[in-house]
């Protein structure tokens, strides 16, 4: 099981978490909020988008056959004036889904769907600020795309990993599609215009990389080009990051950049400012726990910024144990033109580096300067630049109340404070399942001028 809020107007059960240092007491219970949409099934929150009045529009799954939208007040309480909206899916949604908050206060989400009779395809859903399907996107309907259609070299398995938006409203969806012969993956790119119509799509091989290669992000770049960024096995069988510079009109590859750093996987890239892309990254040395990094891409460079090592998780079954970074759950959020948040799930390990599960969250902040030498960790954030957090479900009568695992999907801002979005899997009450989980950190970021200096 991988990845998921606890809800519905009936049977709503708010769960209380123990207080932890750094959590915002003005949000939920001690900074945490959960919502159970359906008992005994896997509910997964994908994204929370702050609206102009501070309320949060949250989208996620209820089980594996409903896409659900809820709205919260800025304090984390459910907005009673908002009717819960559940959109039935005809076919099963697989795994997590990349999502993007849009300037109009809405959200776009990309689902991986199992097709009847085998195969897969992608569904793209756009909701406006009211939580309704956006009538300006594909005439209010979802958009369906089969990346492997008509390509005999592909198996049909397709994994969406990222979505970004250009200034003209175009959506750039990236991921990987499985190859038939080698069983590896090849990057894909979808281009969807602001009206929700498919403009172009295709796959691309990365020269100098092996067959296990996927794309995490695509963003517009200078000179009418696109950057396609991802990772995969280098020919030396170690993960490395890559960047393809594509012609924005023809998608022809103009340049291929491959990082010199080994053991690097990335996800969740966002454009910080024109010509500067920042991605969440994890670097591993053999089987040791992953170490947090930011991959910073400028026009002429691709560098790693080391983030503070994760501290032991403070609560739950993993308290005091070794902590690593979950490479599947890397996200970043733009604070302003030169500051960025990094967040991920946290893996717990015992003294012998045996993996114990996904038991918490890791969060860090950094400033990305004009040049590589100017990049630095913001040491006034958290404990010297980072925080390790874990959610503990309170005891309930008649059962243990354990949280088996907890997973991360998005980092965002709420009242200019870091907001984590994901889900927690539990054994209590009977039947288990998972609940939407949100957490807000009590670190308000000051607003800055365009040059990065605080007013």
C-alpha cells in the first residue's frame, strides 16, 4: 500500500494529535488535521490550495473510485457552507496523483486509471475555486489521454509524476511510460492548453541514460525552449538527474545535460523564477538511508544543495530511530522569488539500517541566490534549517490506535506558513484504511520585495 482526509458530513471524526515543537496551534489540533471520507478504505489527499480569503480547497481520493473535493477554513475546520463533492470514477485510480494549484484558486489533478480489459490511461481533472468542475477546461469535462496509444514499443503502463503551468496557461504533464522490450521506462510529456485541450504529447529517449528513465517536470525556458527534467539509471547503473532542452514548437532535443552526481533521484520540481528550476532530491550511497538535497538548475548549471540531515522522528513507533528521505514523496513549494520549501516523507530505520516503514515527515527551507555560491539553507527555519515530524493517532476505546505509515503528497503555504498534505494509514478502528492528513508549521514567512530583501 502506498499513500491519503477523514470526512463526509455524517460520521465526521476529527482526530487529535499530540503537540509537537514547531506545529501551528491555530490549525486543527496542535497543528494537525485529519478527515475520514469513508471508513475502512484508503483515502488520500493530493493537494490543498489556498484561496484569497485564506480558506483551503483540498482534493484527493475517497477509496479508489471517487475523486473528492472539500473546503476548510484557515484554522483547519471543515467549511459547513461547502457541500462535499465526490466525483465517481468509472475505473480504478492507481496510486498517487500529481496536482497543481492554479492562479484562479482552483486545482488541476492528473490520475492514473486502470482501463477495462487491461492497460492504463491518464485522466486530467480541473476544479475551479468553488470546487466544481471548471467549465472553461475541456467544456467542464475531464480530459483522457493514453500516452501509449498507437506505439507498439510501449506496454500501456504510464505513471504521471509532475505537472507545471506556463504563463500562457498551458499545463505541462510529465512522467514515465513502460517499454515493452526492456521493461524499463521512458519519459513522456503532455501539453494541454488553458482551455483543457490536448496540444501535443509524446515520449523521448535520453541519450547517455539507461532504460529506467522518467521525467518529473517540464517548464518553459529562454529562447522558445522547454526544459524536461528527470532521473534514471545512468549507463553506469547509478541514478542520475538529467535535463533535456527541447524546441518548444517541435519538441526536438537541442541539448542533453546529465548530472555528475551519482545516486540522485528527484521529484516535485517548480520554477522559482525565470531560468531557475528547483527540484526535491534524495541522494543515496548504496543501501544507506536517503539524504535530502535540492537540485538547482540554472541556464548553464545543474547543482545539488545539501540540506540538514533529518533528525530522529519525535513521536510514535519510530521515535528516536534513524531517519531517511522517501524518494517517492519529494515536493517543493515556492515561497517567493528566492526562497523555497522542501518536504518529503520520512523513512524510519533501526540501528542496523533495517527499514521499518514510512513514519513521518521532513521539511527544510533554503534561499536560492543569483549564483551557485549564493545558495544556502535558511538556518532560522525549524531546528537549524529543517524539521522532522510525525503524526500519532490518539488511542481509541477497544483498539490500539496505531498509525502504520504516513505519506506525503504536497507542501504548500497557508497564511504564509508551511502546510503539509498527505495521508495516514492506521489499524484503528477495525478495518484500517487511511485518512487525509494535513499539518501546518508555525513559521510565517515574511513578505519580500522582488529583489529578495525583506521590507
